[in-house]
């Protein structure tokens, strides 16, 4: 299968001969970068939420990396874990906004990327079913 939802889409990003990243991996890295100001604010206002948000976002990328050596049902399992963690990231961001721990403008880029990432991951899972 081909296309961005099949995990075969490449961003063209290389690291001195290393394989290129999939779209889902690049989106996760973009998300982690956008979380910096959010985590900074949460660490002063709500440290446990900052910790949970950081662990969930990190887990997405780690599960995507773990997917590389898997096939079939096992591959779908790690992708389902990755999408659940991405949903947890979205929920933590919504909690932070709703409780006014972080302003909506600061959260908007991370929320947008998290939403797109969830869509890409769901698409990947569908291609494997």
C-alpha cells in the first residue's frame, strides 16, 4: 500500500544517511516541538499535567519507532497504542485550555498537529485491517 496513511510517505528528512521519517513520525516531532511553551507554562501551574502530557507525547513517537520491527496484528497493536497516546495529548491540551492553565493561542499549534496526527494514525490502522 502507498500514500501518507500507509506509513510509506516520506518527508524527505534525512540524518546523514539514516532512513527518512514517515509522516506520522514527523508530525509527532513537530508536536513535541510545539509542546515546549505549553509544558513550560504547565510546569509552573500544574506540574502533574505537564508530566502526563510529556509522557503521552513521547510515547507516541516511541510506539511509532517500535512499529518498525512489527508485522500484522502486532503492528496494529502498537499503532493503536500510539493513537491512544495522541488522544491523551489532545485531552491534556483541552484540560489545560479549559482550566486556563495555558492560553488558547499558545495551545492552538499543538492542538492542530495533535488532531492531524490522530487522523494520520487512524488512517494507518485502517490500511492494516
